[in-house]
C-alpha cells in the first residue's frame, strides 16, 4: 500500500473511532456546538499540517527505512525550540535550543556513518518540522478546547484534505482495497496509535509545553529502532556509529526531563 493510501485509511478510520466516542457523550456533543468559524479554520490548518506530516513520514520510510526516518523525526525538538517562542511570544530558553542542537548533532552522526538515502532524510526532516509546527499550533488552542474535540476535527479535516488531493490527482481511482491482514494492522494503527495516542498527546499540552512533548516523543526512535530490528531483521540493522548517535539522542531526552524537573522544583 502506498504512503497516500495508508495515510488516508489511517485518518479515515481514526475519525470513525473518535466520532463514535464523541457522539456517545453529551458533553462532547455540547462542546462541538461551541466551536465557531475561526475555531474551524484553525482546526482545518491543524488537519492539513498533520496529514502532510504523515505523508512525509510514510514516504521517507518507503524510500529509506524505518530507523533512518525515526531518527530524522528526532530533530522535531530542535524545530519546536525555534517555533515555540514565536507562537507563544516568550523568550527563547537557551537550554532548549542547546538540547535541540545536540539532538541535531546526534542525528548528523547517524547520517555520516551510514550510506543513507538523502531524499529519505529530507522527507524525514520535513515530517519533523511539520510535527513541531503541529505541536506548537495545538499548544495554543488546546488550552481553549478539549483534546478529544481537537483531535476529532483535525483528523476529519485532514482526511477531507487528503480526499480532495487524491481526487484532483487521480489517486482515488487507484485506491487499493486492503487485504484482511492489512485491515487488522490498519485498525490497530488508526485506533490505538492514532485515535487514542493522538488525543492523549494533544491533551498533555494542557500541562506541558510543546517542546517538552516533542522531546519526549523523541523516545520513539529508540524503541522504534529496536522493534524494527526485531521485526524486520537485517534490513534495519545499522553500524555501531548509528546506535551511538541514537544513544546521544536518548541522553538528551533524559537530561531535558531532569532540567525541567529541577526548574519546577526550584520554582516552588
């Protein structure tokens, strides 16, 4: 299944799962009525950003591999450290930029020690930037509305955006019908990994900054690479230098958590 079709099915099924959940609860139905025209414009923006993010993500995997794409996504924290002060109109924290740069250094170590498809890396970086942009945009709006409602409409508008693109480009005419095996994975991907995880990550932004959420998401490359090696075998195995870079990224994530905790404790 190509990256466009995979993203389209993923978002469409996630909308169905979240829609059933939201419509089953009166408080969510009431929350939907409170959304005005400007709210929907913002949700459309978020939906387009996240759909493009997943397109870039799956395309990067297609032309490179899972490990390279996941490590490319680790630069999302760096992009967020630059975007968050612009959107939140606050000063730039030196340690956030430093941590973001160190993650970037870890990433370049990985690229240097491996014979990696440059286009795959480029689309991985695009996916990382869009992920950071999405986190910052939602960090503003999540304080005004429920993460569940935001998730439902952003996924819905992202799905409609992809549908329009596929209709205009003729991709809809060649949309593949998933096999029974594919349906199983799509249901897991859209329900647990999208509808549930997506909602929870947005809801966390009520309490955490977009940068903290993004740098925590950077743990994905670590366990993602381990799972890729276990499931896909030799295709995903890399050189020791590659894992050194991944280790640097993990250390920065843990260091950021420590600094955040120390500053929070100091403020009390």
